């Protein structure tokens, strides 16, 4: 509906340019199954801004050491995550949570495993400082100054933002590029659009299990296979000091203790290891986890009993998860100035 509205207004006003706040990816054709990409009014997308963000995403010079870029932890060939249980930050310290994919984050309603950032811009501002050794605003200011000394960057920032690099416009360019990193057009999307031949026989059985017996769609539903709610499914509650997850952000709500954001499952076969602590290396391990009955305080009522699938059903469910693989963004590194 929303997409239709945009298209109609484009036709009527002939104002599909960035000044109308229409995103690039929406103007180009999005893969099947994806709605229009929401873009904030104060950070409209332009091809030049996206191209600048592409370079910044890959450039280690944004970090304190000169070595770490966004791309260091969000790699195209690792499903835009990093393939590690936990990864090391630019300052040498370890992350305590697994690196999630950046695919389709344009649609998120909350960022990070605990949803502590409300917008992609806020999330990226924090990631740049926290993951890349800059620590604070002063560090970000210094990094922006370093970029200003690179003529190829200075001129691009001036063209795109009417000023040289600043901590604010570096984040805006990164966010614009990150919003173009989408995946869709999967067998799942084709099946949902009515193509009876989209699934293999196993995937078809798996889709049925996902919706019914295995109860996955209680939490993983909608075009992104999530509504970005926070749920406790018991992951990490076995630790001596469990990660409170959403419980730290929303301390007033006892149900949020140990709850984490329900992740999207699009292209999930590419982005292991899984869960906020990266404990499962494979989708088979994930399915085994849900299969067994388990209990702990705060666990979501809906999944307490386990699902007790047969070995063949587990296989089918995993085949269905692979049917969520779709188109992938261009993995090519940009030419850096
Ligand atoms: C050293 C590894 C590392 C680097 C470098 C890094 N990230 Fe991440 N990224 C992570 C981890 C770990 C998380 C999850 C942290 C959490 O939830 O507490 C994350 C989360 C994210 C998310 C949120 C995804 C979601 O579903 O909520 C986005 C978006 C993101 N990073 C983009 C970026 C961008 C853009 C950069 C460069 C400015 C960057 N990251 C640099 C490791 C990294
Ligand atoms: C009660 C809600 C709920 C149900 C039901 C549920 N999930 Fe999840 N799922 C979550 C949450 C929350 C996480 C993240 C938990 C964490 O990391 O602590 C998650 C994580 C995952 C992940 C890991 C994704 C990643 O990027 O790390 C996969 C795969 C997954 N679920 C598949 C399934 C399947 C298959 C089913 C059905 C057998 C299922 N889920 C049922 C809430 C749910």
C-alpha cells in the first residue's frame, strides 16, 4: 500500500528525486517480497551519497588503528556478518555479542540485539565510535579531520553535503549505503506470491512445519520473518552472569530480562554462527535447541515445551530456512580515494 502511494505521487509530481525523500532502492526495482525502504527526512538518499558511504564502509582509515572498517566485521561472503562467534574490536577488546548481519537493517524498528539504538544513524554513530577505537565524539571528530585531509573524500563530501567531512555526515553517508544492503526475491517470496513450484518438496514440508508444528512463525513472521520484538528464548541463561539483553534497556519490565531482538531470518543460512552469543555454528544446532523441552525463569511461554520433531522433519525445516536465501547486494570493494 505504502509503496503504491509513493509510486503514484512520483508519477503525479514528477518529483522522484532525492529532494522528495524517495529512497534510491525504491526508485530502482526492489527484489520480490520487500516493501519500500524507509528513509529519514533528514537523510535522503542520492547516488553520490550512497557511493560515498560505500567507500567509507570499506575504509580502515575511519578507525583509530587505520586497520578496522565496517567491512571488517560485516563481510559480503559471511552473509554480511563475520562468521565468528565473537569478534575483536579495533582496540583489541572482545565483543560480548555476536555480529549480526547488516542485510535489510533498513527495515529494523530497533537496532542491536537489545534494541538500544532507535535509528540506523544512531546505531552507526555508536558502532563507529565503539567498534573502531574512536571511543567518543572527540575521537570521531579526529577521524573526520583525517578524512578531510584526503582530497578525494573532501571533494565528495563537499558535493554531497555542501561541507567537508564531519562526524554527523560520515554517519549519514554510511547509513545511506547500509540501507541499500537488502536481500529478497527468495524461493519463499516466490511461494508467498503464489508460485506453486518455488519450493522443493522438502522446503514445502518445512514451510508447513515452520508455520504450524514447529511454532517458529509465532515470533518469526511478516516479510522480514520478524516484527523486531524482544523475546526470551533462554539463550545465555545458563551463564554464571547472564547477559540481561533487553532487560538492561527496559529495566522496568521484568519480562525483558534475558530477552533479545527476534532476528530476521532472511539469508540466515549465510550468517552463522547464530544467536546473540554466537553459540550455535549451524542451523541444525539451532533447530535442535528449539526441539528439546527447556525451562528457565522468564522463558517465553510459547516455546517452553519444545517441539519434538522427527529427524526427517528437522531436515525439512532446515531446507525451508535455506529457501529464505535470496538476491544479495553487490559484494565488490569500492575504489578508495
Ligand atoms: C569489530 C567488529 C565490528 C565492526 C568494526 C563494526 N560492527 Fe557492526 N556490529 C558488530 C556487533 C558485535 C554488533 C552487535 C552488537 C550488539 O548488539 O550489542 C553489530 C551491530 C551492527 C548493526 C545492527 C544490526 C541489527 O540488526 O541491529 C549494524 C547496522 C551495524 N553493526 C553496522 C555497522 C557499521 C555501519 C559499521 C562501521 C561504522 C560497523 N557495524 C562496524 C560488530 C562490528
Ligand atoms: C518465542 C519467540 C521465538 C520462537 C517461537 C522462535 N524463535 Fe527463533 N529466535 C527468537 C529470538 C528472540 C532469537 C534471538 C535469541 C538470542 O540470540 O538470544 C531467535 C534466533 C533464531 C535464529 C538465529 C538467527 C541469527 O541470526 O542468529 C534462528 C536461525 C531462529 N531463531 C530460527 C527459529 C526457528 C527455526 C524456529 C522454530 C523452530 C524459531 N526460531 C522459533 C525468537 C523465537
